[in-house]
C-alpha cells in the first residue's frame, strides 16, 4: 500500500468525489442524492493503478468527507458495500433501514423498487 497523500475533491455538479492519483488521472466515487442520503453508485480506480491500495485510500477519504458534510450513505456499488461492511467504523453513516452486517439487503430492496 502506498503512503502518498492524495487530495480529494467533491464535485457537486457531476455528483462525484474524485482523487487525483496521477497528473490528470482520477479515482472516483459517483453518487445520486436523496435529501441527506448519498447512494454511492460506482467506484473506480484507473486500470493501470489497481492493486496498490488506492481503492481503500479513496474510500477512507470519501467516507471521511461524507461524514464531515453530514450525509448518510446507501452503498450500491459492490466494492463500496463490501468495504463498509468490513469497516465497522463507518457503519454509523449507513442510512436507516440498511442492515450493517448484511450489505446486500439495501441493493436487493432497491432492485425490487426499480422493477
């Protein structure tokens, strides 16, 4: 895992958090918003930079920023669901109705609503 410090930007226009991992290259988390709940829909680390712990660094920074901004989360992206499930220190950010030990429940209930 790398010890480099990366800066995180919150782009409210494009509804994404992005972290520059190389000049002009970003890792990102995109979301949709329902009042004070952010549905974390997608996460991405550039293919050429995977396997170096950047996804974990991205999630730590994004979740800290979300906490500071006063939002709750509903993880939709599989990577994000698993990350939050494995890190109890972030469970307090989960929106009401999301089972903390079973991250799949929120996604399954969302799928049934979309049908």
